């Protein structure tokens, strides 16, 4: 069985009423440039979520859009588990 370690979300609210959510998983690998893999979610005031993942380097940034925070978080956890498994 794959040991993903703890996967958590850290939330931060902005003055404009938006929320920023960052995925934290200590078992995520580091890219060739030494930076940690990352997944961030921006929850807009209308509820839509704009997400960004970074894996192998700056050229590996991918953007996603989801209607709900639940969908975005589910995608983030699946993304993290896949990246940890491919280490």
C-alpha cells in the first residue's frame, strides 16, 4: 500500500472575500530545481475554484477550474497521491 503521509489543506482568506487553499503533503517530491511540488486553489467570491499545480518545474504548471471546492479538493488529493506514487 502506498504511504502518502498526511495530506492537509491550509486555508487563508483575503480582504476581497476570496479564499486561498494550499495543499500540504510532506511526501510530495521536489522538482529538479529543488522546489517542492505544489497545488493551490483560489476560491472566488462566486464559488468557482481556480487551481494551479506545479510539478517538475516552472514549465509543468497546469491550470484547472472547478465549480465547487469539494471537486477542487478531490482533484488535489488525487493529484498528490499520483505524484507521490511516481516518485
